C-alpha cells in the first residue's frame, strides 16, 4: 500500500469506529457530535476536492454529488445516513486506488540498450568517444562482446551478431562487408568496422526509446467510469432536485414540504451502489486474475480487454519457447544416433544456440578428447576432426563450397548438413519450439469473440508463415524491426481494439502502443513487463484467453450492477418526489442497493 492509501484506510477505520459508537450510545447530543466527527474524518478530503473543483469550474463530478447528497442528509437531520454514505464512498475510492496499481512511468529508465561509448577510427588510432559525438561518414570499430553503438554499413571484417534485443529472435545473424549493422546488437564474433549512416538520435536504439515515451504519453489520458458517469448524472439529479423544491412550491406554497422531498430525492440519488460496486468488481477480478498468475495493472485495462477484437502476438518467446530444438534427423547411409553423435561432437566447442540444441538431442557428455582441429567457418558452419575423420557441419553453401554431393532439404527452418571425409551422411533440422498451449490458446481466443489473430515477427516470412499455420494465426507480418512493429500495429488498430502480447525489450514500444499490452513475465525483459498493462507471470500463453474471459465476466457484472442500481434508484426517486417514499426506503435505495451490488460483484471470485 502507498502512504496515501494507508492514510485513507486509517481515516476509514477511525470514522467507522466513531460511527459505530454513535449508533450504540443513547445520548442524542453525544451521537450528533460523534457523527459529525466521523463525517469530518472520512469526508474532509471529498469536501475539499469538491470546493476546489467548483472554484476551477469543474462543478458536476462525483465529489460534488457526494457533498450535496450528504448535506441533504444533514438537512433532514439523518446524521447516520450522511456518515454511511460518505464512508461507503471512501471505501470504494480505496478499492479503486489499490486496483490501479503502480504506474508505468519508469519504463525508459529500464532500457539499457544504448551503448555508453563508440570506438571511432581516426587515422591509424582508435578513440573512445560518446555515441552522440559520432558523425555520419565516420568509421567505428566494434570489438567482440561490444554493442554496436550506431547504425551503419560494415566496411571491414565478418562476424555473427546477437539481434535478440531488437528483433526478439534468438538466432544470431551473420554480418559481412556491405551488410547493414543496427545499433543495440551485440558483436559475438570478430572485429568489424562500420561506416556510420545515421546520427545517434536517428539510430535504432533512440527510436525505441522515443516510441516508448510517445506511446506512454498517449495512453495516459483515460477517465474513470465514475467520473464520466457523474458528469452527466450529477447535473441531472441536482437540477431535478431544485425543480422539485421550487416548481411545486409556486403552486402549493408549502416550501418546507417540497424542500424535504428534494433533499430526500438527493439522498436516494447518491450513487453509492455504483461508486462501490464498480471499483469493487474490478478489484475482485484483479485479485482473481492474480491468483491465476495474471497480473492486471488497472481496472481500465480490464475494460479495454473485454472489448478486444484483434489479438496480436510476437513470435519468439511468446508463441514459441525462444530456444532451438532438433525437429528431425534425416540420415544417409548411417543411423540416426550416429548422425546425431557426429554432428554433436563436431559442434563440441561451439556455444551457438543451434549447436546447443544438437548437443541436447545427443543427450550424452561431449568427449572432447575425440575432437581435434575444431574451427568456425563464419557464414558456413564448422569444421572439426572427430575420431580422426574430417567432419563438416553447416549450411548448403558449405556443402557446395567443399564440392560435396548432397540432397538439399526443402524446409523454412535451419538445416545442418553433415559430411564425413567428403561424403554426405545426412542432415538435421533445427527450429524454435512452439509452446504446448499456443494453438489451444489461439483457438479459445477465437471462440471468446476475438475476430482476428495476427503475428508480428522479426524472423523471415517462410518461418513466420509455417509457425502461424501450425498455431492457427490468421495473418503474419515478418522481418520486422521494433519501429516496423509499431507502424504495423497502428494500421491493425484501425480495424478494432487490439491486444498485443510480447516478451522482449523490442516489444516494449509495441506493448504500450496497443490498446491492451500483455507481457510474458517469467522470461520477459524488465522493460516489456513495466510497459505492459497485463503480465502473465509464468509465460503460459493459455492465461491470455483466461484473462479475456475474466474481463468479459467483469464487465457483465458491472453492467448488471449499473442497471440494477439505476432502475431501483429512479423508481424510489419518483416515489420520493410524489411523497410516498420515506427515509427508510431512501436508505434501502442507497445502502441496501449497495449491499446487493457488492454481493453481485463478489460473484467474480467464483
């Protein structure tokens, strides 16, 4: 709890104690003093807000309505009702405050993608300077393990880079002379020289930070349901009460009687059932979701999620596990086990994710004394001596380079071709694993009312389409950088309310850009989790349709409470206006309806 929430809780407890004592003691004067003290404790902030808003021209809000309704109760000398109305209102405010949770303003502070320095080549020397000081046309040197500080073109050297921070893809990418190098990627191989083509403020890293800040500011302009409702409801009931006090008096002359009815009308009109049950329903829904491993950061996100029509997903780490595994082994003249063993041993000294997947499939300890003369062949694969035999493992280009006859396999995934002493012995297919519940989750989303599913990925189009087909995704946009994803999402949002699910740092701006952003919490980056409106704590994609189900049930209960409260209140307001309803019926219209609405709200827990 925040300090402000704790203070409000203390006020509520103090007011409740004073109110309870006032109900129990028999002395009228003491009762009145206790009721006034209770009202002051719990209603002081509401009164101040109402007065301040009136001074600024914002008259008709929920604070004004609570003030005038309780003044009406005091005018009728029904002090317990005045205190109860304000007490219930503040309980509702506390529920809403707790439900909203902490803000997401610290997103940009979590981004550690931007490098601290750049190695600028000046003549024959290397000078370490700030990235902001590098100009277009300058040559920078990036050593193994360093981040690429600015966007540019490789002019010297070859290497392999980790692009996962930008694209979310765990597959390292090869860089050679003439290729485009993007800032934020990590150099995993040899030394490269890059001719800078963009200043730091226009680089890929800077764009990511800008997108997060821009999307965050655009998303912070939402009003609560109660505030919007009060802007219409409050002036209507106040005007009706004034007319009730004035118009009949003109014809009957009995001002006291009609003033009493007008004040009774205001007491009945107090929207306690709404100001309590609406935030309480959201609060209970958020609690239920939390117990299921779904962290929802505010009630407004639940409301938006219930209206979602389009579900958009990142691929790697969201629909897939983000780690490679062997999909198939196709031997040629040897057994599957022997092919896997030879390939795993040849990759014995390699830490590449693809090599790791083969070694995992082999399942035995790598005997390094069986391996000799191991060498990385950048852009092709590896060469090693295994048990005295020359082994090549790599792509089709490696087989062609070594003039080895082989059968090329038609697959969008990574294929490792294996040759021993110049003879092709088979291939191994490696791919990112699809999560167990991905297809099931997509199916459930469609049944729940999601009209279209879309996948945005930094991977190539062939792989993207195969994954989408296996899972049941309707539409694929592949080969995307973060800025591309944000642009694609803006276009998708034109067709309806959109929920986006991702897990990487590169997904943070897109998560914020979406109407509802969901992050995978167990393996996701801190930036994505902070940017998200909803966090799936265990990375189980099946929780997304569960969250949609909770959101839609929540909104159904909210609407039930709104209609029930309004119908009962309007009925008793009419009875009060014509002199049939008394204060007890007014109390039922306020407190009784509130209790029924609260009990209905608690159904979300089941």
